[in-house]
């Protein structure tokens, strides 16, 4: 890894499908990340679960990834989205870089993401691809939920700035996708972020339409705003959304050509793999050649760990159901 790198990347990994995704994401960063290709990377497992495959440890060694495993003390460990703030706190404590960047595992680097570098006057950056889960203000069906969420975080909803989404060009209150974001390490954003996630879960509120939102995503911008950080919106090229459910409506070849980071969601799993590969061959042929040698995503965990993982998932689903029963519906 590059000494004194301006950015340290952080991601989560767990046995199973996420394991395959994480390794592939890191591999793509090392291949097409340009000046950031050799930046330090922490892969973190912050809760109990099956062990990773031996091949994953080999990949970490080859790709120069530092692996951190621990069990966070949290009554919300059933919530997979809490892995993100816990992983960031652990990595932030170990990093010496000026900036920390979070990366979801379902990302694919296809070019140098040069806009991930913070300017001197900036503390935070992230992208707003779409309005799913957001509020457009008074009259929006989610406005009341957002008002309550802001209260539990400790911020006034009217203090939130307005922002335009990349896909719909829709005006919404500040809301970021949490798949890719960067912050200045000395702000201690990770601990503030963890606190906000806990506050939202402590509030025990849910929504009639969406149930429990992505905990990590809805409080991301709220935490930044509460801290008073200076920020910049990332363009769609640095968090380009693809997925089987949005492909027919939103896919634009010319935009994919300019993408640096693709947030592919379910696009690399077998059911959508042929369509995804056709798009990549048309826009990033060198990346497509590499992907074709790997094939679609699959759960490569040994059978015993898959079974163990299913048992854990079952008990966590029971904990989640009990939590939802205790929630106040808004």
C-alpha cells in the first residue's frame, strides 16, 4: 500500500455472497483505480458469523488488504446496516490517511475515481443518485417520517439544504446514497455516524410504506449536516446506479461510458449477468474481458458455512421482527 496515501478505503465482508462481491470490488479498484489504486484498504467483519474462505485470505494477501475482525457490542447486531459505522470506527482508529472513504461491496471500479479527493475546504462528499427514501418537502408522504428522524438525531428538518437527484433531477431535502462517501479523518465522522445510527434505532420509529429504512443511509447526510461539515456532491459517474429493476427506465449508454464507479446492485448475479455484460462490453471492453473470465457472482462459501449462515440469519430475522413490533409507525 502507498505510504502516506491521502485516502484509506474501508469496506465490510462476511462469509457468503458478500465475500465474493468484496473481493471482486477490491480487485477492480487495484486494477482501474489509477492514482488511488494502491491506497490502503481495510476489510472489516464487525459481528459474529462463519469464517471467511481460505481463498479470501489469499486474495487479501495478494491485493494488500488489511483484515479486521471483531464482535461489536450492540443490541442491533441483527441489523446488517450497522456493520458500516462499526467498520468505519475500527478503520478510522488504525488509519493515518487524511481522508477515509467508505465502499459498498457491490461496486465496480472501471476508471480512476479522481473526484474522490477532497479539496482543502471540503470535509465530506457523497452522491445522490435517486430519491428513493427521500422527501421532497411538505406534502411528501415521507415528510413526517423525516421530521421525526431529524428530531431523534437532534437537527431541525428546515435546516437541511436542498439537493437535486442525478437520475430524476428531482429537488429533495439533503439525502445521500451511502454506497460511496469520503470524509476528513480528523472530523471523527465515524463516531458521530455510529451515534446517529444508534439514535435512529433507539427511537423505534418506522414507516407505513417502507418499514425500517436503510439505517446507515438515512442518517448519513443528517450526521454531516449536524456536524456542520463543508461538503460537495459527487456526480453520478462516481456512484453510477445499475440494477435489474431500474435498467429499462434509467439505463443510458452514454452515461455508463463516463462512469468511474458502478454501483451494480444485483446486476452481476446470474439472472441479469448477460444484460450487464453486454452493457459493459459496449462501454468498458477492457473491464468486460476481465469480468468474463470470472463469470457471474455466486456464493462460494463451503456448504457447512452456508448452513451456519442460514441459521444465524434466521435468528437475526426473529430479532428484527421483534424490534419492528416495538416500533411506532409513522
